[in-house]
C-alpha cells in the first residue's frame, strides 16, 4: 500500500519505520528535511509538500504539533483535502481539538474522502515498540479499513465513536496524566527527604496500587536526571489547554488539571518547554 505520513518528529519517525518494515511504500513530508534523513535511508520517499503526499498516497497519516499545524496541513490549496485521491483515508494522530476533528471529517466527506481522528498515548517508547494506545473517532467502517495499519503502531486500539470522539478520549487521558505526574514527583521528593533510595522505592510501589505508566517509565528518568523529550512540555501544555477549554464548555470544574497546567506553564517560562514532561520534578526541587 502507498501510505503517506506528514510529521516525522520524535514519535512520527518511529511509526514510519514500522510501516516500512511491514513492506509499505511510504511517502513523507516534514518541515525539517534533515530530521528525515534516516527514514529516507530506510526506504521512505521524501517530498516537498503535503500536496505531494496527498496526491501519491491511498492512506495518509498526520502527526504534527498544534491545532494550527493541523489546519495548515489539511486546509488550503496545498493541503490534504484539496489534493487527496478519491476514497483516500485521512488519519490525524495529532492531539488536537474535537471540533477541528469534526470539521475535517465533514469537509472530507463532502469531497469523497474518509477522515478519522486517532490521537495516541504511550510516548516515544510506545512509538518505538509499536505498543501505543490509539483512540479513534469517525465512521466505524473507515476505522475497520485502516485498522491493519494502526495495528503496526499500537496494541490497544479502540474505536470510540463519531468524529471528535478520539480527541475527547485523549483529553481524558491527558487529564489523568496531569494529576498523576504531580503524584509521581511528590512521591520521589518524599522518598529522598526520608533518606530512602528512590530506585528501591520504585521497586516496591510501581507494581502495587500506585502503579502507573508514568511511575514505571518516567520516574526512572527523573531519578537519572534525564529530561530528554519523549513528550515535550510545550505539547503537554497545549493538550491541557485544550482539555481545560473543553471542560469549561461543558461546565466542568477540574482543579487538578488547572494545578498541573499552572506548574508546567511556570516551567515553560523558566525555559524548560523543550524538555520532556518528566522535568516536572524540577518544580519541586
């Protein structure tokens, strides 16, 4: 199959490799061509615009940074919607706004295209291993059509409902992580203050009732002072802001979300926006 992929960052590059390994012809576009050199060497074809990807591929994945990037890639003369082949499936893996996902779905349908919102969770490790959780919104027949490709990227792949449902589900995911990250940091700070070995503490609590993905995968990075991005602080702030906006529209008060967002915004102001989310530990130190 000819598969397009737009956005080959920390996670996207790993997903492209899974597609190549499975034998698909992969056409890629990224703003920074240098970052795609290893993918080209592995067999991907690099083109100069989303328009070229759209014209060449039967299924097109997008994984960009912000809702504004999603709009730029999908709409406009050089965007996907104006240039994709009839019947093509468009899958946005970006964490973005539910209403934008609905808008893409409706515009795609009017042009004979199929659109899914399919944000992912699992970070750089999940992308590398092909074990991401993928939450999908759109028409279920379109989901079934693209499922074999999604199975190359993830293990927990769940159809959530109509367009926008994948993005709403991802907001649930990010709200959960937001407060969980505070707990992970506070437990490590407490362990150090109590004179304990944090690594030994993790051996006890990671597999108990306190266990979480963040505790198992990010707490060791905090201890090692490894703040390289598996998931950027700047992107987590974007996600939490979307969640906060959606909560406000629904009349929900989510104090844990607001607290975490405030902490991360303060870190960004201090120059840590390009670090991974595990750098939250710096707030407590």
